[in-house]
C-alpha cells in the first residue's frame, strides 16, 4: 500500500465528515391479505447488473431490451434469493411481468411475485439473500401487511429472515398502542391541557362568583369536555385521513391563540359563560394539532380508522384523567371567596402570559 | 397475527405511522413499462469501478489494494456502495493483516461507527505496534471525539522525523489554546509530498477560519480544491466560507445540483434560500427523509447533518438543539461546537450548550466564528 493516499489524508483531516448516505437498498412489500401471499420486489438495477451483468453491450447504459433478454435469468436469481415458507412448506413465488420503478431515487426493477400457496394459518418465513454476496452493506426494507397490521423489517446479512407467526390478532395490540399514544400526547401537550384547564377554572362557579353546586359544576364540566371532544375528534379524523391539510406552524399558533382567548375571557368575561362554545370552536384547532402526529398513516382505510379510533380514545381517556384530578381540586378551592377574586384571574393571567409567549415563539 | 424476532417492529407508539411514512415515502409506486426495447432505463457506473470489485485480486496484497481502491472510489464519488464492496473484499483477508484492520477501521469510521473503528485500530496496533496509518487514524478519531489530550499523545507514537507527526500534533494543539503557534508551526513545515501538503493546507485553512482570517482561509480552501478537485470537504468548507461572506451565487457555481454529499447539498440549499430561488424547502425536507431512512436501514448516525438542516433551512432551532446535543455525545469538532452553541442560542436553551462552554473553557479553545453570530457553521 502506498505511504499516504489522498483518501487517507482526507479521512484523517475530517474523520467524521458525512459521506454520501445512499448505500444499496431494496424494497419489498409482503401482502398477506389475499388468498395467497403476494410479494412486491424492487431491486436497484445497478445492483442486479453487478450480479447478472445485464448490460450485455457494455456501454453502461442499461436498455429495457437488455433487461427483457435476461428476464429468465433475473427470475431465477430472485426465486433463489427469496425463499418463502408457509406453515412449514416451501411456497413457490411466481414472478409477474417486470416493470421499472425507483428505490430511493435509483432506477429499480419492479416485480410482483405471487405465492403458490394459501395465506399462512400458523407460520410464515421469508429468507432474503439478494446482493449480499457482492455488497454486505446492502439492506432490504420489508413492509408486511396483514389485516390492519403493518410491520417493517430491515433484512441484512446478519438478519436475513422475516418470521411471522399467526395467532392472536395484533389488531387489538395496535389499537392499544395507538390508544397509549393518544394518552401520551394529551399529557405531554401542555397547550391542550392548559386550554382545557383554563376553561374548567370558571366551571366550578356560578355567575355571581360563588361556588356552584356539585351537580352544576359537574354539568358545566361535562358540557365543556363533550364540546371539546366532539370538535377535536372531527378535525382529528379529517386531518389524519388527509381530508384537511393545514401547515403545522399555523395550527400551533392558533392553538396558542385559543389558550389566550380562554384566559382573557376568564379575566374580562367578554364572552360571558360560553365556555362550551369556546371549547367547541377551538377544539377544531386542537384536533388539527393532535392530527399532526398521525399524518401519513399507512395501511388501508380500515386500518387507518382503527388506529385513529385508538388514538382518539387515548386522547379522551387522558383528558378524562386530567379532569378527574383537576375538578375536585378546583371545586375545593372555589369554596373560598378568594378563588373567584384572586385565584381565577391570577391563574388566567399566568396562562395568558404563557400563551403570549407561545404565540411569539411559534410566530418568530 | 403477530411478528417475532428477527422482525424489527417500529417502536415508539405514535411515531409508528410517522416513521413508516418516511420509509414508505420512497415506495409510492410509479412503476412503468418502458416504451420500447431501446429505452435506457438506467445509467450504470463505469465498468472500471464495477470490475475492480468483481476482480478483487487473489493475493493478499492485491486484495488490500482492491479494497483500498474501493474506499478511495467511495471517497471520490460519494457512493457508499464502494464501502460495501471493500468490506466484501476484506472479508476474505487474513485476520493477521494489520493493513486489513486499518482499512476496516476506515470503513467503520466513514459509517460513523466509532467504537468499531477503535476496536479495529487496536487490532491493527496489536499486530503491528506503531503502524503509521493506524496511529494517525486513531489520533484523528480521538480528536473527533473531543479527547484532545489523548489524541495529541497518540501522535507522539510516530517517529520524530516523520512530517506526519507534526501534521498530527499541531492541529490538535491548535484546538488546545495554541492556535497562533500551531499555524506558525504548520506554515514552517517543509513538505515535499503533495498529499501531505494538501493535508497541511486544509488544516491551515480551518485554523484561519477560527482565527477570523476568512479571506486567507478562502484562498487556502480554493488552493486545496485546485490540487484535489474531488476534495469534497474542502469544497464544503469553501462553500460555508462563501455563505458567511454573503456570496450564495458563488456557492451555486461551486456545488452542482444533486451532489451525493449531504453536507454539500445542505450548503447548496442554503445558497438557494439566500437567493430566494428554487424549491429549497421541499428539497431540504426530502434530504431529511433520506437521512432518516438511511439511519433506519443502516443504523448510521447523521445528527450533525440533520441538526444543520433544522437550524439553517427548516427554522426549527429546538429540534436542531436536540439533534446537535445528541451529535455532541460523539463528535466534538469545531463545526459540532458551533452547531450546538448556535442552535441552543437560537432555541433560547442556554442550558443545552453548557457542555460546549465547559469544553471551550477546559481546552482554551479559540474560534472567532463561535461568537460571530453567523449561522453557517
């Protein structure tokens, strides 16, 4: 080896400098929703050429005719490198007609392969062994769909196999996972929480500033929470399914404005006791905020609705937990006359200041 | 149905759909059947590049040369596949070859797998104590990780007469409160070897940036680039220098569209933004998706690039701060220092850059760019 290569000195000078990051990768989609498994395979043409020497005239420009001329060879290579076993038996994959697509911006062979077997009753495994012999850094991204479940797997020389076991439906697991996410989101979303609590602050009072009866406080709270739930559920659904699409920044600013309006109303009373109406109107904006995290949900409409329902239920449960804790506290505090005179306006002022800060922060 | 190991289900509850969307963003099918047999469906790399992989030599020396050639191709073209080909070639080499371990370390280093790189270099040095390239590379890695005293110490394993020892030692001393003496020492080095001279000039250019001599630095970067047009890192630093000098048009001339190097691509998009031209924002978002996809597929870390995109293109200093802080755990080069400092400043999170302050103080680190308020790191 030479004493000092150009590349080595660059490596020494900038040892961590970012490289091009587009190494070799293939993409696979395994669909287990039909009567038999269907596999969509997308492999970069450059990688296939490395293995099969597709560029027969050697001009380094691969033509469609050159690929078709070696279609049988390509199919054989794919069949050898992709082994599907269903319920303990090999399942032959029959290739369809080739097309051309792109993987990570590179031209790729696009081919569907239909399994000649029924969908699995118990187990399925897929072994992937394409390109690894030439490039151990090659990876395949496999997306498997079964019912409402979508899973991704990275296949590598160290982990070349997908193993899939049927059994207890994971649809429930997915639902619960999204539900947990919804709860998590409401608890970490300080702006959503602050809006709700700001609306609840006066819910324990009657117009004169005295403490409301327990049933009245509960009725006020139920009205506010129901209005908020209805409206944010509506926009959450529409936005998550891609019907509404507003810039995230605009939504975040509007959410901060909603907190400010609720706080100002508590102090000035300019909108009277229309807290439920406020919850209904601004809940629409908060729903868009919730949806930001769900945008781009994969899967068919059914699985999307299932995930959405789980997420929304999580938001409601999380919200309910907050109300259950906050309401008795507020109701207890409202016993004192200082609640209406000092605590409510001071708390609302503090909330207002925080919301102004958010507005500035999200606008600048 | 439920999946089992080795399936890697996406983790993180609510992030499942978001990440899947990122991964699947490339799979939205636009498959087509070409019009005719003559339709060109792919431009392939030169046969020479492909052949050098397939015909990896039979003798250990030939195999080492083939692997080294692939690494250099990766460096020149920015095409990471060549690192895979080099890795394949090295698989067949004897575990007792120190040179092979150094090359494995370089591959690991390029993939930002620093621990693996250290282990490979330790193997090389245990097989051949004082192995020149292993020593140099180990010092460079320690320097990247901010272990400056250990890095400087590592340089002393080289013979005093070796000019690479000074090139290894002085730039590190330049990071440890001796910027001016280090520049002087490098300027006084009498170097005949062209590669070493380029190395020296690159180090000097970087030091001039920190000393506040932007014009001198620019001249040096340009001269390095003239000596080695494939020097992508000099190109990026020159682009950053030009951006700081409010010359985005010159940056666009310097960096062609579609550069495979994310650092260059980011600088190009910054220039487009400065000029108010082109669809720089969707391009920046696409770059983020590709980096995240690469991170997911290959387990590589790209927080530095992602932080820079968030800070300078997507106007999200809070996200940039989180990414830069994550990057800071592994990389502490001057641009990492500036990146975290500025991101934290813009995000109004001074506590996030506390470590940077401690590092700067502990090493008496000098950097005019750190306090200049410039956004380009």
